[in-house]
C-alpha cells in the first residue's frame, strides 16, 4: 500500500512540476514579447565622434537606417523632434526606409523625408529593399519610380552608384549592392574591385564617406578607400547579446559582432545602425531603435 501510494504521489509531483515549468515558460515568453513591443515603440539618441586630419571643419550628421515604412506609435514625430533639436548639418538615411513586400507602401517614408528635408540636406543611400523595388517594378506597381519622383521633388539626394561632394573636404558615395550579396549564407564575398567598378576610385584628398547597406563587407569598403562607411541591414542582430553581439541577421547568420555602433579597422571606420523599424521578424530585445548623431572633427585618433 505504501509503495502504491508513493508511486501515485510521484506522478502527481511530476504533473505539478511540469505545470510549474510550463507556467514559468509562458510567463517568460509573455514578458519577453511585452518587452519586445515596448522596445519597438521606443527611440534612443546616441552620440558618436570621429576625427581625421582630412576634415577641415566640424560637421554634425544625424544618421538613421532601416525605417521599413515604420507606423508604430508616434515614432516619426519623435524622430523629427529629436532631429530638429540636434540641428544637424546633414541627415543621412542608410537604406531600407521602405519594405518590398506584398502590399508595399512608400507613404510613411515620403512623409518623413519631406519633413526631414525642411531641417537639413538629406542624403539617402540604397538598401536591398529599395533595390528590390527597382528590380521588380512590375510586381511592386512602379513604387520605385514614385519613390524617386517624391524624393526628387523634396530635394532629397538618392545615391546609387553615385558620388557627391560636400563642402571642400567631404566626398559621399552611395554603393549599389546586388542581390547575390544579400542571399542567405553562404552568400558571395565582395572585394574592393566590385566597389571600384561601381563607383570608380575613392577620393584620396577628401574624407571619403560611403553608403554601403550591408556591413558584412567592411574589408572591401576599407580597401577601396572609404574612410567612414554608413551601414545598417542587420537590425542590431534582432536580439542583442552581451558584448554587442547580434543573435541573428536577416541572412540567418548568427552571433555577428559588433551588432551596431562606431568601430574601426585600422584607420577605417564604420557606423552601423541597429535600425528604426523591423519587418518579417518583428522582434527587438535589448536592442532599442536608435537615432545616431555623429560629430566629425578635425584631428587624429579614434573617436568614441
């Protein structure tokens, strides 16, 4: 009798334990989803500084990327308010401001760029989603043409395989990156000659800025001659792990580092945006949307 009673008790204990673990797991998942939604609706402003002897006078650049036609809450109003408060010399957009998918729209993006262009000159680099709208115009009902027309009317400079000169000391180039470099790993590897073929030689006398949406090819950009590359695409790794490690990129590469921020390889730098919006996998965890403020100054040594 005692043995039978003990066995029944053990079975009940296992059920209670399973129920407890299940309840805890559901609670943790619910808390994580709540936090993810809170983060997706948030916005932080972070400041960075870069110095170079090529820079003749200070500039302030506000940089954002991967807006993805963002409509959550009042994010656009906050972006505009913070940008206006910062009084930048230039506003840089790093691509994927739109999302190329079924039912795609460009309305939120054009509404944002119109207001940004009233604050400071706006330069727009191409992301893989803009390139997809361009490549599949029939599928996306000529949205790329409408985007280009709207940006042109607003005075926004869209750079794809094009270079512009800013003042006497800066050159800004926008690189078109073809679809084979955005495929899921293993994807093609990019080399400096690809950049050279698309943009010609880097400007050796000016501080060379480069829009290159994918951060995966930093070595190619640096070897080409980019002093500073503006990138995005990785969305901060979706989930940010300790050590600035991103859990997963859109190409299903895991544990990439760094996931965002300003970092260097030798004398060449990259400013990598964690993005503002999301698409497909609409999650963020320990990975707040970020408005980046870059101070360019004359001098030597790495900024923060």
